[in-house]
């Protein structure tokens, strides 16, 4: 089959790779209908050392079951399924606590001999615990929104949940990427009446308003902090959802959060430490967040997607086939695309 392989910074190729096959009784083989390029894929795209062997790519996909192992109970050929960005057994103690990202028998796509999602098919380990069946014959128009359940929508939701967003809290979202926009959507879904989106790309912040942002702050640094403070009577917001992963974003989050408030971070950290000292301690600021256990949230979020109450799939503003995926990476890296959908 064909799949995406990265050989170094800026070097993304479509290559022939071995067809996936059942290797363990709990496996399933899924033919990919839709995949996507994630913002986190851009970190290696900008910095990966040159590799002759290359690295398979992609952790966001949905598709149709083609084959199952003897222990992949509850799944059969023809099932439409969505896969969270970490595979898991969904039965271990961590999984039962809603922390499937720490599954004792789980792992990552495109690592340790497991296929990446950006390809024509994927071998899914622990398929019974990993895959979530979708209604047969789901409307094709819903596929983009269903695809967001693999990562960005539940990640935005995780950020809002860990921050404690509710109808009683005000919210600042830092970052107008796909995760940040989904965090806006999640905050409104949880009842927040005031959501300040910090971003400066008009097309994206416009979508953010559609998702429910009540205010947009385009300024950065000290000017951005001052503007958020002005909007909130000088206090800042009860919660801050940091969806970027850079030091500057965390510094801004700590500066715009209200005393006694919560900063939740889901942007993959590109820093070694957080500069939070005595000042934040005496303000009683809580710092939380982390990688989203997507599998824990899919069942909760799925009905809203299926019934059209939310449309997170509008974050996809560029669609391509597998051959166009290298160009999709470039478009996202150059900020010419918000998020790229791949239809193999």
C-alpha cells in the first residue's frame, strides 16, 4: 500500500510500504477513509534530522474494518470506525480511570512497528478497546467532524474539562489553531458565556467567533495581556486554555488568569520548564492539563456530532488525496491552511 513517510525536516514523501496484516489476535486491519495532518506533525516537519529509513506519519484517521483477529470482539468487516490518537486496551486500571494515554498495553501510531494513520490502511492493535464503531451509513458530510474525534475536538474538550470550565466561569483561549478553536467550541458547549480568543489570523478568529468566542484579542505579549485585563475589569478570566505549547503562550496564560483561577495546557510543550514562582503561588493559580485521553471522551462527544449540534469539522479548510499530502504539510507550515484533511 501507499503511505506518508517523513525523511527529515520538510521532506515528506508518498511511498510504498508493506500491507498491514493481522499479527496478534486482538488486531484489526482498517482501510482508511479519512486522515489528517495534525499541528503536532509540524514539529518534526520543521526539525526532524535526516533519516534514510524515514518515519511513518499520522495519528488521526477513521475508516472501515477489513479484517479482524480472533480476539477483536465486537468488530466485523464493514464496520465504520474512528480511532483515538493513542491505541489502548480500554480495560487496564489506567484506562478504567479515564487515562487511556497511560494504558499499560497501549502505544502510539507510527511507532514500534505500528502503521501511521496517513496511509491507505492501518493495523490496529488492541482493536476492541481502541476503535469506536460509528453508525452504519453515516452521512459522508459528517466525516470531517467525526474525524476531529480522533484528536483535536476531544483535546480542546480535555483542556476545558481540566480547567473546570462551566457556566460560572469566564475563559481565555490562547491559540487560533485547530485545537484552540475546538477549545472555544468545547468551552461554549460546557456553558461558558464569555470566551476570549487570543489569535491574530482573521480567517481563524472568524471561525472562532462562529464556534462561540465572544471576544477576540489580536495583540500579543504585554499588549495582549493588557487587552484581556481590560475586557475583564482588570481581573483576568477564571480559566485559561493554553493550546500552543510555547513558553510565550504559557507566560501569557499565567498573566491573564484571574486570582484563584486555573491554567490548563494541552499544547505539546516545546519548553523544558514553566516559569511559575512565588507570585503565582500567592495568587493561588492552578496549573493543569496534559495529553488528552481521547478515548475517554469520544462516547460523550459523538452524539453531538452525529446530531449536528456541533460542527468541529469546519476546522478543515484544505482537502487532498494522499499524493497531495506533502503539499498539505507545506500549506500548514506556511499558515496557508488551518488543518488538512486527507482522503486516501
